[in-house]
C-alpha cells in the first residue's frame, strides 16, 4: 500500500476528507519524529514499538576501491511488531 492508498482508506474509515487525513498523517509523522528524537521510543498500540538504537563505529569497505574506511557511530530507527499484529499476519 502506498501513501495515496493509505490516505484513501483512512479517509473512508474515519469518514473524513482526504485533506483532513493528510493533515492527520503529517501531524502523526511530526509527533513520532519528535518523540523518537527526545525519548527514543514510541509505542503504537496494536501495531508495535519504534525505537532508536545506536550502531557502534566500525570499519567498512568502499565497494568500488576495496579501501577500508571508518564508519562513525550513528542512531538507527528500529521497529518491533506487536504480538497482536504478528498473530493477525501469520
């Protein structure tokens, strides 16, 4: 499902206009992003948990030249599905 299809389905489910649904999704995106930045974790009931973890610095390789390069430590977003979602999909 792409963004356009998601907006259409949500608009029908919530009995709202597409414009209102777009604003809702935009607000949700901002809220989740801000929460991940400040708290590092967002729980979406029935869907799952989004967390930020740190990937340690490591040595990588440039695939074009084969030369070793240092990759710095960085934050990575991870998603863990809720058990109710896993059960429904399985």
